[in-house]
């Protein structure tokens, strides 16, 4: 029988929309295996909270390799049909802010090196990737008053979302082919406006999974960042607006409230299609669902950014510890998404 830790590792992998339901289910699962497991969240230094299941273990390498090979094959199919796939893995918060971990909690070598090793694996398999981990670790904003991750949440802040967007642009523009593809898309002017006053962030998901009797944490105060299109003349009717050839498909890190897709629009000065799902569905179901959307059927993007949490790489489509309706054999997933890419489009 599998341990509750394995079940919790999947169920909590990036704390999505079905949060309360997952907590109730996990308590039942933990009880059913007769072992008390530590809470998913824990308190670090300086009121930083962390997610226990970000820690990586050597045995995860096998599943990561399966995920990379699937994405490699999917990327080839996309390329044959005019779409450049770009993978952008969200790095682990426990690595980016390891200095805030408790003194008795240390990162093992697997956790320290997992991102770089996975990046090398992608590149050796010919998959276009960008290195957000190095960008986050070296960013001057990392230890500023606008950090890259929320203290009380697993998600990146508006600052982190902007660093990610800037890094993705730098990666695309370092390649002549992808730079040309991006620059050939219609330019749309965007301005950025930062609110003068900070307000309480909605990012507090780790508070929900702390041990009993943990301290009470005041909400984080963050400045609201708005990316606004500069519209000149008469606004066209919805039906007259062309579907962008730039798309972002991602996890809850790509939800509107994080500001990531808006940051992408701002740094590229181009409009983008966006599609994001929560942890209850996961990255594989998210990509397949996007490929079934009318916007994809009507116009395949020239560039497709796939934002994936690093920890999702250890859970390919056939990962057992997810809702049964979201489990698929790896081969069947690849067959379905390849068929959706090859299907006739409206252009």
C-alpha cells in the first residue's frame, strides 16, 4: 500500500482551486493508511511559509524522464504543424528562498540540482526551454521589498511574474528563429501602472496547511500592478479582433490574479491567448483541454509557452495518485494531443 505522503505529494502539488475538498480527502486518506503524516505546510524564518512536498528525492528522476520524453514527442508534432513549443518551469520556492528555511531543514543535493538536471534533459532531447531558476536566484529583486514569491503562498508575486516574463523574452530573442516569429506578430502597445498604495494579497494558500497552533500571520501587502492596452481610435468589435498567434498555457501560476500573462503581454508588447488550470486537473489535462478550445482550432499559435511547476514534472499523465478521471496512460495522452494538433484548423 502506498503511503499517505505519496498521496499528499500529488494532491497538494500546487495547491489549486479544489483546496478545501482536497484537505478533507487527504485527512480520510491519511487515516485509511493508519499513519500520521506531517502537515503539508511549515513555518520558516522571518514569517516565510513553505510547502513540504517541494523536496525532491532521487527516485523522482524516473518519472521526470518520462515527462521530458512525452514533451519532446509532443513538441515535435507541434513543430511539424508550425508551432514552436517553449517550456518554462516554475522553480521551487524552497530553493529560491532556502535562506528562510528553518535551521534544521536543509536541501538535499537532489532538490538543489533537480532544475538544472531537468533543464539539461530537456535540451539534450531538443526541447526549447528557458531557465527561470537561474534568473530567480540571481535577480536583484529576490531580496528586495518586492520578493519573487509570496511569503505565505506557493505562487510567484507580480515581481516574480515579471522576472519570468523578461527571462522568457530573453530566451526567445536569443534564438534568431523564435525572435523573428515573435517580431512578425502584430504589435500591441501596453502600458504598466503600479498602484501607489499596497493592499492585502489573496495569496495565502500555505496558511491553510500549517500545523495546528501555528502563529497567526497578517496578510501580505503588495502593490497592485496593472497592464493596460493603449487603444487608439475606435475599439473593434469582438468578432473583428484576430486571434493572437502567441499563447500561454499554464497552471495556477498563469491565472489572471498572478499577473504573469499580463507581464508577458507587457514585455513582448503583443497580445496573447492564455489558458490556465488548477492543481485538481494538472498540467497534462490543461494542455489537452487548451488544444480542444475554439481559439486553438481556429488558429494554431506560432509560439506556445507551456508554464509548468517544476514539481509537476515528477507526475506524468499516468501518475497514480490523482483523481481517476485525470489519469491517462502516457501513450494515450500523446496520441490524443497529437491528434488534436494534426486536426484541420480554420486557417
